[in-house]
């Protein structure tokens, strides 16, 4: 994983996402997914820009299908925003950085 980007998986999901406080943004992705590869640099930039204000990470849906199915991930990339461990927003598809940034800014208020 790139600097600042957290790696979420089945083993650390409850501790790292559900038990965390504040805003956590999770990119659900897979290695074979073209749009996921297009979104990856954006996720890395946001992780650096929001360091200390929001937790930003990725979860590989192929390796952690149990978590992906729990959140009914039907298409990837899917980015889910959590606040204090609760899902509060979701974006599906390779969206522009500005869209993710505005969501983060509004959640951080």
C-alpha cells in the first residue's frame, strides 16, 4: 500500500473500521479492475491530504469477500464513508477526486 493508505481486511475490519472514531473512507477494489486502478492515485492523494483528519484505506474484495458481501458491494470501485464505525455514505464507480474531496469535507464539517 502507498504511504498513508491503510490496508483493511477481514482480520482487522472490526478494530480498524467499526471500532474507529471519526471519519474512515474505504475503497473496495480488486487487482483485475481497470476503474479501480484509475482511482488508486486519487485514494493515495486523499490519504496524504487528509492525514490526521480522516482514515483512508482500501479493502481487496477478492481477498476479503466476506466483508464485501456484508456491505452488498455489487460493483467496484465502491467507496464507503464511515463515521464512528457506522456507514453514512457510498459512492460507486471511478469518480473524480473533487467528488470524494467534497464528501470528506462535508463529513469533517
